[in-house]
C-alpha cells in the first residue's frame, strides 16, 4: 500500500492536468460586431422615460412598422420597418418623434 507522501506526489500532477486550457486563446477581440445582413429591416429605438413610449408607438403604427419587441427596463422598442421604406428613411422618420433618444439598425453581437 502506498504511503501518504507517494499519494500526494501522484495527486499533485494529476490535479494540475485539470488546469490546462481546453482551447487555445483566440486572437479575435473579446466582442465582435457583425453588421446586419443586407435587408435586415429591424430598428432599435430608445426613448426618454419622462416622455414615455406612447408617441413612439403611435408613430410606429402610422409608419406601418411592426413592433417586434418592447424593452421595458431599457426604455426602447424594436420595430420591423415595412418593405416599402428604406432604412435611412425609417431612421430619419423615427428620429423626429418627440422623446426619441436614438435610432439604430439592429445588429448581431458575438461574445467570445
């Protein structure tokens, strides 16, 4: 039967094997942003909490944009613009709505 010292000497290298990286570190930055695919019709719009979202939701209905998601805690909405409008036209339209803070086209963020 092995003594205590022998067990410890064998356990140390075995325990260090679990500390090795499972994959090599990536040279890519920690966050990569891929631009939206051509024709991605979604805008992310943030509004002032004091103004509220009523004017923005009415504007979306008027523009015939579909509300895809409402970010209640972040005070924003995602809207899909109609196929008859260009992205730039839609950005300009929604930027003029009272209380709107920013209008950005949706994009994909990949975290490594």
